[in-house]
């Protein structure tokens, strides 16, 4: 009796998982339209700093960047360094987005979108966040989905099909969306996430917070609730969605995650991550509650048994399965820690397909503040902050923190630049900033020297960010506790200094020694 109940329970779980992997065609259409919007919005946002990010004299010279990238990474942007070619690819991304929005040649448009998105990702990889990689994965799996079956120009030329689709690709798409949250949630099962203080640190403008996040950060009870509820949602939500067969519950979970991303969008500076998250969940919303499985109509059934279509479907399934295996291995090695070396074939495969799976977002947070400044001395002897639109330079903590930088991609670059992985890029970043400033300003305002500083303050005894020291009118902390640690690094300078030059040299010069 017990054995039969167990067997029945397992069978029910498998049926629920199968049902979860069955995607509604209207939901896929909503996903397609949203993907098009993301592609267009991303292209427009990138145009703000086009020269800085895509010019060979900008932040990431192609030769420096190609040495920085892992084996297997590719980009059409590297075929030609000219500005016109870079602009063509960015315009192609927007055109593919528009084509997807209206559903015109959806399959071809999705392939073009994936190729161009990966190309631009690799060309600007030091400024890419988890959302950029997530979008690459979603575009990859969506190439194998029936994107144009509903609410599209393509559908006008097709016979009406069933309400839902179930395939290896739909299962892979589902797994890709859910694993992002489970991985992120598990990576948070430590330290400040478990004691309820992590969100309070993240919402600081000296971390990733916006002014709304700073406002929310004034309530210790609210930030503790948000910390613990985030853990519960990221781990429990995907599992409940996967194993619960009730479609109303699944719709509710999808709506909760969409609202979760709206909240992130408002309170955190994370670029396109939230719109991409909302887009992903649109594909998973189950609308038709009275179905047990996708039923093929007569013409579809006869077509599926034709040798050509049968062979094509088998090849597609094999390719999707192999890709899913590569993604799973990439996820395993990421979860095993940074010390775990990837086999070379896996590195080549995951980078070629852009299935890296880097989902440990905000896993490590703590009672600290950090900020970056770009001290530039101009030809007219004025000293400005090159990272903040040329404002008069102040060595103290910027009141707006990272939110005072031009946009999220600047935030991402200078958040990561202190890490050893980014060390080969530092001189190029400094030179690119100088070149961009000099081309936009008169000769009298040309940069003579640039120093990029990164400062970190650790407040070990503070349990929330709103307990950090207050600033005086000059932006200097009124007091530092005995266990407060302040560190400052000279990340990069222009003209470049010789090896061993840095803070000590400047100290000796300033003191006439």
C-alpha cells in the first residue's frame, strides 16, 4: 500500500513538472513582444555612451579585450573596429527587436537577435551584469520555441495550432528561468542574509541602492522582512511553481515574481536585469487551466510523421539536450566555487553558446560602503571628477555614491575594476576616459593627468546601513568607530605609471621628500 502511494506520488510530481514545462503559446507571444522591447531599449541605452564603449580608443580596446575574454568567446564586433560597423550591429539589434515585437519572421529574427546580443555582450563584457547573460540564455532557448504562432504577422500565414507547446526546448527554457532564482537563493544562505541585515546593505547608494532604496532603508523592520522574504521567494517560489499542479497557484507565483522585479527596478541600480526578469516570467504564465497536454490537430500530426520533419525534430532535440547538458555542467562548476577549474572543452562550449550561468547575485554582502572617484587635472589647472560629468573634484565620499555615476554600466565597470580579474583593463579604462573627455571639450580643458581611486569603508559593528556614520556639510563622516576600517586604492592613472609607482611616490612628492 505504502509502495503504491509512493509510486502514485512520484508519478503525480512528474506530471506536474511536465505540466509546468508546457508553455502557453499566448504567453510565448507575450515573451516575444517583451524581448523585442528589451532589445530596442538596450540599443537605445547603449547609444548614450556609444563612442566610449565601442570605439577602439574607448574603454575597451579590442586587443586588450580579446586578451581579457575567456577561450571560446566570439563577437561580430571584432570583425571590424570601425565605428560604422559597431553602429550597424547595434542598429541590427534594434531591428531584430522590432521584428520580434510584430512577429515578422520570428524564428529568423530570434537567431539574429541572439547572434547580435552575444556579439555586443562580448564587446562590452566588463560592463555586463547577470541580466545581460540571462538575456543571452533566454534568447538561445527561445530560438527553439514557436515564437510566431500567436499575436504576430507570422500567424496570419499559419493555420491555428494548439494552445500550448511541450518540448525539450520548453523544458530547457523553464529550467533556465527557475535555476537563476534557486542558485541565487542558495548562494545567499550565509552571514548577513540569515541574520536579516543583507537588504539594508544592498539598498545603500554606496552599494546598489537608488534614492527609493535609501528611503526604504530607514526602516530596519522593513529591510529585515525583505531580506528573509527574498530568501524564501528565491528558493521556495521556483520549487512550488515546478511541483504544484494548480495553475492558479502558478499564475500567482509568476505575478509575485513580476512584482518582485518591479520592486528591484525601483529600489536597485541593476540595469536591464529587472525588465529581463519580467520578460522571462511572461513566458511561464499558464492561462489555459483545462488542458492536460498539448493536443495536435490532424494536419500537425500528419506533418510530424513526415521523414523530413521527424528527422529535423530529432536533430533539434539532440542539440537542445546537448546544450542543456553544457549549461548544467557550467552551473555545477560555478556552484563548486571559483577554485574548481573548468575542463577546456566545457569552457569553449559554454562561452561559444553563452550559457555561463553566473547567478550568484548579491550572495556576498556586508557592512561596508565603497565609492570611486576620477581625479583629473586639466590644462587650465582646474581639478574635476571625470566620472561625474566633470564636477569639481572632492576627495570625500560622494553623497550620491554609485548612483552619482552616469548610468548602471559605469556603476558595473567601477564596481568590478578593483578585482584582480579586471586588472589588465585598468590602464585602458583610464586612457579611454581621457580620450572621451578630450574629444568632447576644448583644448584648454584637456586632461593632463587622471587618477582613479577606489575607497572602501568597513563598519564591523553596524548591523544596518542606516547606522553608518552620518556626513557633515563637506561630505566627511562625522566619526568613525574604533573597529571601522578605511582602505583606498589607486586603481589606474593616466599617463600610466611605472611598476611600483603609486601612493608612496605621491606622498613623497607632496611632502618634498
